C-alpha cells in the first residue's frame, strides 16, 4: 500500500494506477502506451516552454501556459505520482476545462498541480493559469504516452 498526498495509491498491478477517492473508493486508470521513466520533463516558466529530455538532450519541445503572477507555477524538482484521463467526476466540465489528460506532480493542502490540456488553446504561451502547466490537448496526449509515474519534473525560471 502506498499513500501519497492523502490518497491511497496501490493494490493494483502495473500497468494500472489506482487512486482512492476521499470516500475510499478505488478508481483504476489504465496506463496507455509505452512509457519511459528515464525521461525528464523541464518546464521553463519564463519562456512558457516544456522540454522532454533523454540523456540530457531535448527530444521534444512544446509551448505551454504557466501560472500568472498571483498563482505562479511552483519552482523546483518534482516527481509525477499520478496520471490519468481527466474525469468530470472531479468537478463539472473538468474534461472540457482540463483537456483529456491530467499528469500530477505536486499537492499542497487543497491545491493540486499538474500538467493538463485546455479549452483555451489561444492562451498557450502566456502566464495565465492558477499554477498548473497547460498544454494543447494534442500535445498533452502525446506527452502522456511518453512518460510514466516516476518521471522527474524540473520547473525553472529559464534554462
């Protein structure tokens, strides 16, 4: 049994991720596609760019939106501990607002931080989020299929 951020992760075998809701119900999310936890995600807040690195070499680059001044995307080193399809059970219209995928790397109190899609692709490249990293929906689906739970995330204010 593994507990992260107040949630129970476990009781299920790879390639399925289990997440217990606050009511104690375990929901399973299938991990799709081949993943590689040796990859590293680097988010440059200042440039609103996300880089996927393998052996310290950029293999993919995406434009993103990061947090606005009042709700900046946290700086630091993190690890992805949950990834799944976005669900309207989280809140009304979650699938629309957060896009098709949710990749979580930090929870502080009631605030969760993740990489997700958006219903406002015209804002990609700007610092407008409440702290999450927003991507175009097609980009977050591609990233989702490349990475796995355990992938490192580094967020900086420049290279």
